[in-house]
C-alpha cells in the first residue's frame, strides 16, 4: 500500500512539473495532476515488476524502496503527462 501511495504522489508531482516545464503539453492543474498520477501508478507498477521490489518481498518498509517508488512514479508521471498533453493539443488543433 505504501508503494502505491508513493507512486501516486510522485506521479502527481511529476505531472504538475511536466505541465509547467513543457508549455505545449499543459492541460491545466487538474489535468496535469490526474495524468501524472495515473502515469505514476502505472509506470511505477511496471518498473517494480521489471526490476522487482525487494521491500515487498521481504515484508518490510525500506526508505530506499520508498524513494525509488517516489522517483519512479514521478518520472513515469512526467512522461505520461507530457505525451497525453501533446496528443490532446494535436487533437484540439
């Protein structure tokens, strides 16, 4: 559960950052937040599945794994928000 929350928070922060950094992909604060959060959770789960999550397997909570989930979710959220923002902008014309 802690991993999911860290990915969600990291993704939301990444989405907001992506909207501010890439003006062509900005969808407004709420749109950036939602796209980033969805991307953070999806990307975080994908990265966790590919790399394996040691803390979940060990049954404990480790600060390094929490930071990893937060950063992984943030990067994935940023990427998803920028891609979705650019696609939405192209669709609108």
